[in-house]
């Protein structure tokens, strides 16, 4: 009996070891289109440069990611308590009410009174939003939304956020539209309205005497509206819980229309010099807001922003997501009503990084697995673009195995859309991009500014 128990223990140990090895081996699968990468016995990915120096994969240790600033608010008796997920964060929290009923382009009206961020925590005391400063009537309605800005101890702007609330002390944090709504996939007879909510929820759009809802509870909302008429203005209402926002949009003219129209074009909205909103954690919010304001004054049909929209070149997805959120926050007040189309450039690079022990050498390639964790798929997860481009570079002459997907997808980063008699074709000249271009002959990847065959 004892021998049988010992045998069982041995078999269990062997099974656990084999399972661990299998799981470890499944963590990293090297794409066949890359070269000279290996995985050591501990599951670490590494390569060697042309001089034979070993470089191991590294990942930045940073808390400057989207999740640090999301889902961090709690209602308390005095107002709203913020607990950012970074004990090293100190600085200033600027806050103010947002009046969604009083402006076509709603923005927070910040108070001169601010709150200190100490060890990642701050309190917005609502006594500073009462009386003469209650511009939204929240004291009577017992509901509303505040906007807040996170500034660190160096004076750098990190994040603009929103929190919706109910009550009059104690307060409750309720479902909030933290990003959007955005006008997407605009056509003569349809549109997709996209937004992000703080909670899993079913939200609705009221337009053209109809109600369109999410099919299931979600945080990422893409609600398709159809049955519209060409070149017509439509007011719409976004409803979420007991709150709502009101905007309008105009559908496209029929294909082939030859009426005059104005569109806006820009690029390189990534962060610049000068501090403040000019360098807003990855984006030049100062300039892009001005460009959008002028575009709205010109009554544009649509806007095309082509590449280098953020600083990028990060190896942590959350840091890229935070920069994408910041550019979306900057255009958001105008994107409620205008179709603003984004596309990729080299600064949308989301990398795998490799360094030697002495940190003398640095290699960067497009992140993988390509189908779920590349520059291309991360971009597509943030923006809602047409699904009408090529699939990938698979089945081209560069494909080493036509039976499998070996390249990043083109979905939503190569596409086209039309307006009247104009077609806008969005290419990706930094597809499968290897920023460390000298290593391309050794490791693989695409050069900067090259459109591949497919």
C-alpha cells in the first residue's frame, strides 16, 4: 500500500513538472518571421547582436499606466476620495464640474481651489463646488460629473479624468463615460457611436425617434445606428444609468456628390516641448485642441490625423493605453459631433525591448504575439476604424509558412473610407516595424516608412 502511495506521489510530481514546462513553453512562441531569438531554460527570451553580445528581454517598471488612474474614485461624506495605484505619486489634483447641458463642447470648469496628492491619495471636497460654484445644479438634482487633472510634483500633466456621482453627502460614484462618445464609421445612412464606460453596463443612444442599445453589458461600447438619411443633421442622446448627454451629428452625402466641403488634415500630435498641455503624457493636447477648434469653426466634414499621434515607443501596454487615452481626451469635445479618423505612424510603436547586462545595447522590435499583443492590435483595440483592408502580409513572398498566420494583422490600421466623391486610403508605413533598424538583417522586421507588398 505504501509503495502504491509513493508511486502516486512520483507520478503527481512528474505531471506537475511536465505541466509547468508546457505552460512555460506556451508563454512565448517566437514568430517564424523573426530570426536568432531563443528561450533559455527559465523561459527568458533572448538574442545576440552582431558582436555576439547577449540581450535579454526587459520590461519597463512603471506605474505610469492607464490602470493607475482608472477606477480609483470612491464616494465619501465630504465628496470623492481618489486612491491612485501609486504610493510614490505626489502632486496636485485640479477639479471642476462639467456642464453637459450648457455647451456644444463640454469641458471641466476647473476651480482655483485644488487638492494635494499625497502618497497617491487625494480628496475632492464638494464644499468647494456648492453655492455660487454649483454651475450644474447638482445640489438639487443630486447627480452630476466632475472632471479632474492629475499633475505630478514635477509639474507634468499625467491624466485628465471624469467621475460621475449621485447624492448630496454621503456621495456615491456611479457609472461614468470616461472616454467619448466618438463619431465613427460615418456613412450616408449609418454611423457607429463609440465610448468607454467605467462599469460593465448596457447603454443606449436615442436618435431619429429610435433607441439603439448595447447587446450585452460591456465597458467598450460600439453602438451602430442605421436607417438614417444622407446629409442630414441628427440630434442624439447618450443614456447611461440616470445620466445622459446630448449632441448632434451630420450624415455623409451620397457617394458621387460634387458639393464643396472642407476637411481637416494633421499629424504628429505627439508630445512636444514647452511643458503643460504641450507635453501631456504622450500628446500635444494644447495644439490638437486648437486644431480641432479651428476645424469646428470651419464646419469640417471630417478630420484625418495620420500617424505619430502619441509619443509611444513603450514596452508596457498600459503606458501606451494611457497615451492613447490622453489624445482621445484632447479631441473628445469635438469628436462628439465630427468624424475624426486616426491612423498609425512610427510613434505608435509598442515594443519588445532587449538589453545586455551592462545596458550598453538596446534592441526594440514589434511586440508579439502579433494577433493579440502587437503595435497593430493595440492600436485597433483603441480606435474604431473600417474592417476593409488586407488581412496581413501572410501569403506574400516573405511568408515562411503559408499554413499559419505569421505577421501582424492589418485590421483597422490599413483601411479606406469615403465621403461624397473622395476616397481616403489609410496605409501603414510602419507595419511590423523594428525601431532598431540595424538589427533587421539579424532579427527581422520592417524598416521605417516602407509599405509592404500586400
